[in-house]
């Protein structure tokens, strides 16, 4: 699933294409799934923002078109075999491709996220200046869930999914089954630094394109952060820090990758 670095990469590439242009219309093949998105038609794009894994087209008239790419969705500048929605802008067309149809588009009054509970409850943006280790500690203190599950909820911090949660926990040397509100402050500081470091590097490399090729940039090119994954998808390989074999376990129903030496319970 596209996570913060992938969505940020899409945002950076699409912003010059759509900002300042009018969205002339949306065409789609699935009235139920994309109902309400049509309300965005006819409005000019003021800004293209990102919040966690959500892409937000800020439109004139205080309306927002919210796009969640789901499991396999992508916004592309060329039409694909799984194009579900065509977004016609003045002078450009953007195609929402979504083979597995888990993606969502929705138009809402600006800032009104009642219909999008994950977005409404979302924690701070990890790459914002104001995101401190203290802010992360305060958020982790509210939950007795295990770290991996807490991070995937988006509530302690926005934008992490399975890949970047595993990578950040490895970098911070924290076991994903540790209880979120039982961390020492020094451990939270390590996690804070790791989350920012991993995400910054992944944004620099255009995100991660996995073997399924589901995520690509809007121009069809891959991201390159997968080359630097330390643990994600690397069960059976050697830990790049200590050489111990990476293990895969299941936590909260999600596959999780750890180094049993670097990340002790
Ligand atoms: Zn290790």
C-alpha cells in the first residue's frame, strides 16, 4: 500500500500539473464507489496537499477532493488497463488506476473529515518541524497496543504503513511487539529519529516499488527505496547491522519483519 513517501512523491510530481488549473470533470465506471467526487468538477485547484497517506486537492469554494490510493491505486499521467477514474484538468488528464479497487475519492467541505475517521484522528506529520519526540511520547502514552499496531493506526504519527513501520522500528532497535505506552523516553527519542530518517530518505528516493509493481510515480517510473530496505520483505537474509537472520512474524494480522538480535522484546 502506498505510504507517506509514495504519496508525497505523487504530490510533488502532480502539483505542477494541476495547481492553478480547473478540474473540468471526472469520469468513472463505478457510481457507488466514487459517489460525491463529482462535486469537485468545475473548480480550480488552489493547492495539492498531503496528510499522512491521503492526497488532498484543495479546490476553490472551500471544497477538498480527497484521494486515498488504497492497496494498489496510483495516479498516472497515462491511461492504464485498470483506469477507474479520469480527472480532466485544463490542459492535462490524470488517471486513477486501481486494479484491486480499494482506493477512494471523495469531495468534502474543507477540513470536514467526519466521513473519513482515519483522517479525522490522524496524528502529527512526521516531517513537520513541530513534530518532536515529546509529541510522539505523549501520543504513544495514550495506547497500550503493541508498537506496530499503534503505528499502523496513524494516531501516534501520520503516514506509516507496513514497510516504513518495520524499517523505522528496526532502525530504532525496538521490537514491534513492545507495548507503546511502556517505552522509556530515550526509546521514544530513538523511534522519533528513526521515523524521520527513514521517511526523509524514502521521499528522496521516490518511495518503494515492490515486486508487484503496484506503486509507480505518475510518470510510470519506479521508486528506489526498496533497494535500501533493511528488514521489510527480507526474511531469511542477514541483518545489515549485525548479520543475524531476519525473521518474519505476524502481529495484529500483519506480516512484520525483525532482527531478533537488534530488536529484543
Ligand atoms: Zn541485527
